[in-house]
C-alpha cells in the first residue's frame, strides 16, 4: 500500500517549484515597498533644511539708476567679458542723450535691431517740438520712447540689474538710455531652428505630416493651429534652478478636470533640477511610481495626438528645447494605439489594433514559452513538431536559456547599433548583421534554426508598438520572463505574467488606473480599447478622466 502511495507522490522538484511560487512574491513585495518608501522619503526632503543654502546672485539688490556711465560700467563688469555679447553705443538724433543697445549674437533678431531700433533712434530721433518734454523727466522719456519711437510689439521696462542681464543673455535686446531710470527689454530670442518636418519616431501612412520642433513658440503655435478653440489654455512655468527654461501646461478649460490640472501644476512647481535638458527629465520627476518599468507619461512628436488627448480631458506639457511633448495621464492601451487607427475606417483600424495587442504578447512571452517547452514540458508540443525541434537541436552545446540569451542579446546590440549609426547605413547594418549572425550561429551549431525563427518573430513583433518607450519596457521584461521560464518552466512563465498583471492593476497615472477600462471594469468604454468602434458610436469621453464635459458632440 505504501509503495502505491509513494508512487503518486510528486517528486521533490515539484515541491521545490511550489515553494518558490509561494515564497518569491512574498519576498518581492516587501522589498519593493521598502525601496519605494526610501525613494519617496528622499524626494520629500526639504531643500532649505537638508541642502546647503544657495548662494545669492551678486546682482540681487542692484538697481539701474539712470546714471549712464555708472550703469554701463556695472553692466560691462558683469557681462562685458562674454564673447558673444555685443554693445552698440549711439547718440539719439536731435539730442545729446547717449544710449547703448545690448544683444547676444546668434540669439537676437538682428533685423529687428537694425530697422526697428537703430534706424528710429539714429536717423529720425526726437522731433524739435518734443525735445523739451523728452528731456524733462525720466518717466516722460520712457513713455515717449515706448509710444512714439520703438515700433516693436514687445517692450518691457525693468529696473533690476539681475533681471536685465539675465534677459539679455537669454536672447532679448537691452536698451539703456542716459537719464532714464531703468532699462528696456525688447523683442524675444530668435535662435536658429529647423523647419517643421514629418515626425521621425511616429511615422504614419495616413495623417498630418507635421511634427513639433525644438522651439517652444513653434510648438504652441502648432497646437493652436490644430486645436482652434477658445477654451485651449496654455499656462507657462519656469523650470530649472541654474539653466531656466519655459514650460507650458496645455489643457481644455471646459473639459479637463480641475483637480488633475492642479495636481500636475503642483508637481511641476516642485521640480528641483539644475537644467531640464529634455522633457524626459520632467517625465521622470513627476511620475507616480519611479520603480515601475512602465511609463506613466506618454511622449509624442505629433500635435494631432496631443490635441486628441486634450479633447479627451488629458493635459499636455511642452518644454522649450525639445520636440517631444508629454501627455498625461496615460493608460496601457494608449501605448498600443496609433493616430492612424482613427484616420482609417473602423474595420481596418480594429484589425491593426488587435494585431498590435497580439504582437505585444509575442514580444513579451515568445522566448520564455520556447525555453519552458524545450526544457521542462516537451510533452506539450505536438509530436511531429517536437521531433523536428529535437532534430534541429542536435549538436547544440548550450541549454535553451543560454542559446536564447545569445540570440536576444545579439539582436538588442544590433538594434542599438542601427539606431546610433548614421542614417544611410544604420538600417542596412541591422538587417544584414541580423541575417549574417543568425546564419553563422546556426551553421556553427551554437543555436537551433527554430530559435532563430522565434527570436525573429519576437523582434518583428516589438517593432509594431507605436510608442518606442513602451517597446523598450517589453524588451526588458522579456528577459525577466526568460529567466523565470529557465528556473520554473511553464509555472515560472505563469508566475511572471501574473506578477506583471498584478503590478499593472495596482499602477496608476495621476490617479487614473493604468489598465482602465479593463479594471475598473467599464464595458461602455471598450469601444476604444482593444477594438476601435465606428466614430458614430463613440459619443462620450472616457469617464476615468472625470471630464467636465463628457459629451464629445458638444
């Protein structure tokens, strides 16, 4: 009897796998909680209590007095040694009043300086009938120059030396006039910028051929052009402690939830960084979960995608110096959607979208399933296919996990090399390199031909994801799934997938569940989830965003 009982008792390896299935989640959960708590506590430190005090600018309390020689000497002392700063001293025609124009070469609009400032001041000057009033007082001089002489749209009077010097170095033209207290800041920076082109990272067959540029003014103009609505609000912030850059928060006043706008504004105002060189800095500093591999803010180069998000009740962030805008909050389904889904009819759009979801699953799980079936569960493979795979693996000296890692790492290196190489040879290098390495590896007996097919299908599937950052996430998780399959077989793949799903369910982006409308379950919003229903059926905006106006037809 005991021999019969022992015959049906599983082997010790089965108990070990069951124990690992139980203990791994119990160990991972407190570890991630502890790491996240330490990161959040480090972000909550008050700068004035834990950081060394910032050194105040030596120009903090200095004023422009109106004494020409004194002010000019002080300005030269501060920025006179800058090689790209130009001083143009003149005398205003009809008077003996001296003045100096300051501008930065390469940033300032020279045509504006020549035609709208130097020409009126040096050729036209002050008519005889206005000279007495002009020389009478500082305020009269300031009013006359602003209202009668300078034919420019943007003129601002300042008295603080720090603000004047800072604005000149950022590209504005400064004007200091003898006898006038304070100075003028004229015009805006006009640096070199590229023309508006088709977005490189989000190519479409059908849709607008317009993408953002590195100039914030061009980007806000494109946004106004695509979203011609008086409720489009753009709020400007200044971010960066040492290198200050303009940041614009855009939203639809009568659609976006006011609590969402306040939360995003609050996080932007709390940003502490020397120089936000790209919108990726802003994305990392305002996201909810720093440890999550999934992005909680979507980046895009397309104005049409931004406007579509604003019309749903989302908000957008545009930063000066980068063509990538940020859309938030974001859900996982957004990362697998393309603007082209809506430009084409609903049947092709639905087919392509379903295809993307299947491709995402292949990109995540295909190598892990291969490893688990070959190493642990060959009995689950059809007999003829199993015999074919076994025949192709004859002579391969490595276990399945090693040969899969060899091929996957090779593909990732080729992909990265193709991106970094010059454009004319990058794509060719990736294709030719992949073919050569794959063929050579099979001929050398390092990997099996069937694995080459699996890796190729996996790589191609990852290319179907419209958002490049989301593809990187799946590529990272793919390796985790491969190691899980190597340790626990198909149980490890299931455990890995359940851990990913549980993390996605818990994850939120600015208060919005990351996998909505799947959970919390809302069948009415599945019209624009895995499928893309006809436009006539999508009459409501997503309820998860809590829009002020839920009707799309208004």
